[in-house]
C-alpha cells in the first residue's frame, strides 16, 4: 500500500528558482492538469504574454495581482478571486505583490 504524503499549498519557504514564477504540477489526468503557481519575485513591469493551448481556471489564493488581456482589459485580483481564461486568450501579469507572495491554484482543461 502506497503511503500518501500530505502537502500544504501555502508552504513556499523551500522554493528556490531564478525564474519569477514556479509552476508545480499537483495532479494530471487525461485532459486536465491542476498546478500551483508561486510568484517568487514581484512583477513590477508587465510579464510576457501567455497564449495557452488549454482553458484555465485560476484562483489567487494569496497576495494581489493585476492581469492584463491582449484586448486591453485589466483585472485586479485579490486573495480569493478567481477567473476563467479560455484557451488562446492572450494574457499577462502586470503586477504581483511581494509580501505576501502570490500563490495561485490553476486548473487546465485541454480539448481532446
């Protein structure tokens, strides 16, 4: 029998990376993926545009952030806010808090 290890979504003290964000897969199945995204360093200038092949439902669990969509729509998000982003809707992070760091929970759904 396999023993499962309990993890905590807010445990980010041991994450080290040179990248501004770390993407950690929590669960992957046939056509969906659940991941935790941790913004390690605040975005003070707009990040690169994301153009994902999957639909994404994302929840900001900690921190505050500002998302920009290619159509110039800007959305401010606080802890507890969530949004659905359809596949290929270009978006980027304009701003993210440093204290506390942003912790996101994202669910991606691919169309098979």
